């Protein structure tokens, strides 16, 4: 049977989601628990592979098992064995044809920034600190240019190795908060470091070093050297995974084109 698990984690203490030869990862924590329960290795398959230091309010993975255990007991068993920086929100059985990555139709990220006269040690690892005053109106103007279907070659890591760098964004906006601002972006999928590059560019716009009307030309140029900065990982949160096409349509309209991940190899 196939089991779907919804989890949250604070990424500050992890080298990322994906298992590494050395170092602490989210995948490692769960596969260690499942190996103990099954007495063999059990591979988990996530909807997304967050980088070192990136957090998640909502992340999914699935695995296959022959153990006849109720979902609530899976949740209890995992949470009892997990460290304090990971939590299982829910567990349910799904059809054996379901795939956590390929059936994902969208994701939402939130990038958190706090602004103050000096760094706050209690925000360290949880939000990005910026001392400067920023023009949020111009940042939002720039952010809107990213909505739609574009080739984001110029706004992702040069290490990105995928055949197509075209992605569709349904939401891209800067929201003022009591501490500073959040950048919220929802899309069909995201390239390696894409959200952090977008956030870094918007911060440059807020400082007056770049202008909103540059975005169309930068997208067309497809040159990462034109957008050289990447925002720190600590401010980034995977906020929502869309596994249900109807949920995506409810949030962004019936005319939303559904993109499945079978063609997005490194998404």
C-alpha cells in the first residue's frame, strides 16, 4: 500500500531535504525510522527537495509498505521518533498509482524578511535581516512582471540542469508585515534557487538599485549574470503543495492551466 505523509520542519538544522552521504537531512530522519519499522530500507519520494536551511510549513512525501498500520498510528510512531524540528501533520493511504512529485500541480513559497536597526538573534535562521528602508510599492510592481509563463533561465542557479526552464507563476507579490515584508510566490514549479534569486532581485529594486521595468528584458535575455545575487536560505519557507488540481483552480481561477511534473525532471 502507498502512504502519503504531510510534514513540517525548521530547516536551520538540516543540509536540505534530500539525503546526503554525510550530514543531517529530512529524508535521512524518516528513512531511518522506516528502516527500523520494516527491518529493510524504505525509500521516500517527496513533492519537493528543499535546500540547506530552507523551512517547510507543508511538505509531502509518499512511500510503499506492506505493514498494515492505521494512518493515525503511522503519525504517532513517526512523531514519537522524530527530533523536535520536524513534525508529521497528517498521514493517509492513497492509491498505488499516486506519485507525490508527478501529481504535484503547484507550490507556494514565502520569503520572510525583517527590518530593524540591528540583527535580532531570536530571528536568526528563521528570517532574513535587512537594515535598509525598501520601496515596497516598486518591489510589488516588479514582482507582478513575473506572473505568467516565462523562461526563468536568468533567475535560477547556473547549476540548474533541466531541459526546459519555462515555468508558470500564478502569484508573485510583496506583502508588508509588522516586522518587514514577505514575498509570496505560487507557481507550477520552481527551478534550483529560483525563489531566492527572485527575492534577491526584488530587494535590489526596493533599494533603488534596479527598476521594475527591467524585468521583461531580463527574462528575455536569459542571462544569469544579469541577476547575480541569491537571497539567503534562512528566509525561505515552502508554504503549500497543491496535489489537487481543483484546489489550484479555486485559488487562481478555472482557466488555470494544470502542469504535471512528469516533464520537469529537477523540479
